[in-house]
């Protein structure tokens, strides 16, 4: 149970500043020190926006990553990074993302880069600020790799990635990271057709190196590539099995499904903190503080304040920065309205 009732947080990603988008298309023009400066300045910008909004918990906005997980493949040995998109034209969707060929034994002897990300965030964030790092889980990462004779299916690839990510979590804890979110959106997108107990077992074995050593969270969503979902937008099919995940906090999308599954948080709150996606990252309608306050009060009918955390539905990387700023500011303002009425700090 968290010590900050009606806690405000984010999932992980935040929009790149426009200058970083431009720079990322011209990386060959920069030297190593230039790139370090670019990365740190981008994190400073993300920290500034989140702090200005008044969030209780912030991240580095995943400013040094390509998407929430794609840059991790650059740290892996045993794959070819020359993936080819199967479809290049037409409306943006998940099938425009290519998959990497596996060429050898999967390994990441130098880690996945999360410790460096955390240390950078720690350096630029003000003292006392609650910090979080998000790490993609092995089942989700396996989805962008092509099976072969050595790893004949997705589960074999997952098992090969699992110890790599488990080690990364341990390294983060040892570096002093107080809060880690293990993102497994593929589990929530495809769990309805898979063995849910098997997925939970994979998740629990992944986080065992960090369990009890930091605050552990997970994020369940329906996909958000280019602002598009890929899953069926039904979380109830994952329960009760997913309640066995070894986490302190479980985040579920709610806003873009108009809170039709709000009763689920009652089940979650009996076992762990319920993090509610209260901002729709797929919409450019800016929720007012009053709308947010109304949603918070609706959640309070299903869980006590000390069990509730509020965040956007998903990471904000696919939402324009101007909208992300306004949405976060109004989210915190609405939460504060309710806190004031309840007399909680």
C-alpha cells in the first residue's frame, strides 16, 4: 500500500521535443558529446513538464529510447537489426513495424541501458522527487523477434529474454531505483487467447530479482502505436489470473473505454494498489479538472484513497507535447480538488 493517497503518476514515455525529433533524423551530424548533451537536455525538458504539472511520481519520459521498447534491441547480441516493415503505405498500424532476425544466442552482456537512464534522471531531477523507470517485459520484447531453429516459437524467445530483463531489474535496484514499472502490453493485448497462468508465471519469474527491494508496478494496455489500439480493449478477460502478478501496483487503461470496466479496480485494490488510466492519450479532447475530479470520485466508490493511483491510459509518446502538458496539469488539478475535499495531503 502506497503512502500517498490518490497518487498522481505517469506510465513512462513523454513526447519528444520538436528539436529532438529533428536531431534524431540527423544523428550522423553529431559527435558522441553532442548526443550526450541532446539526451540530457531532452530529459531536463521532460522533467520540467512533469514537475510543472505537479505529478507525485515522474520518469525521464523515455527520451533516450525509440518508442517504449524498440531501442532495447540495439543492446542485444544475437539479432540482426535490419528489420523490414511488411507494409509501408496506408494508415499507420502495428503491421508497419518490422521484426528482427535472430542470428545467434540472445544476450546483453552490457545490460539494456536502464541503469544509465535512471542515473541521468536522478542527476537532473530535484532532490526528494519520487522517480520511476519503466522496463519492457520479455514476452512483449519477444514479439519483435522472428523464431528460428534455436528459438522455435515466441515462448522460447521469451524464456531467452527473461534472465536478461531479470538481471536489468536487479541492476536498477542496486543503483538505487525506488520504483520500477515492468511493461507487458503484449500480455494484456493477447492474454485472452493465451494461457493466462503461463503468462503470470513468466511475469513473476521476471520480477523475482526486484520483488521486495523496490516498488514494483505493471502496466496493462491495449496498444498505442501511432495512437492506435491493437488489443480488444477488454481487461476483464485477464482476471482473476492476473491478480497473481507479484506487483505493488497494477495500472489499467480506463479513460478510452469510458470506464466501462471500472468495477475491476475493486478486485485489484484487494491485492495491490490500483492505478487507473484516467486520461485518454488517444484523444485530443483535453479533460477539465472538474471532469478529472468526477472520475476520481467514481473510482473512490470502488477503492479507498490509499489504494488509488492516477495516470494517463498509456505512455504519452504518441500524444503531442502541448496536449500532454495540458492533460497532465488538469489531471493533477482534478486530483487535488478531491484531495482537498477529503482533507488528505
